[in-house]
């Protein structure tokens, strides 16, 4: 999978998430904007009551976000494999392995951790 395919997977998140009634229900109390970085490319993911309102591709200058999930395009590709290798199966495992960074206000992330993890893992279901 190329970097362009990784970017396309991130841009497809609204379709993947908003058609999953269980996932939308799980995030119904979550409204925030968070950043997903794949290599040098940034994406702002805006969530309103569990639905992904938008995913915008950067670069961004002075755009606010609550928390950021940063990893290389290759790391996201490995994360989205049907059976990811150990260390690539979870956001915090990737952080512990040193291939991802989690920054910003972690309180909303931790309060909605299962929802956020399922949102960023949504491309895994397509494979």
C-alpha cells in the first residue's frame, strides 16, 4: 500500500464510520476535532456526536485540534492489516514501540478511547 492509498483510507473514514450504527451510537457523546498524521500529511477529523462531520487534508496553519495521532504512512498501513503484527495492533502499543506519537489534551481521548480506536481502525474492516 502506498502513501496515497494510506491517505485515501484516512479520507474514507466518514463513510466507514457513519455507516456503522453501533460505532456512531458508542460515540454519541463525543464531539471534538483531532489530527491524524500519516508521514508528512496531516488530516483533521471533526466528530460531532459520534458522526464524522469531515476529514480535511492539510497542511494547516493555526487550526485547532484536541489531540493528535501521529505515525508514518507505513505504520498506519501495518495497523490496518487484517491481523496486525504485535505492536501494530493498537494505538498505545504503537506508541510504546516508538512508531507513533499521541499528543495534546488526552482527557477527551481517554474518555472516548474505545470509540477513537475503532474510528482509526475502521479501514482494517475493509480488507
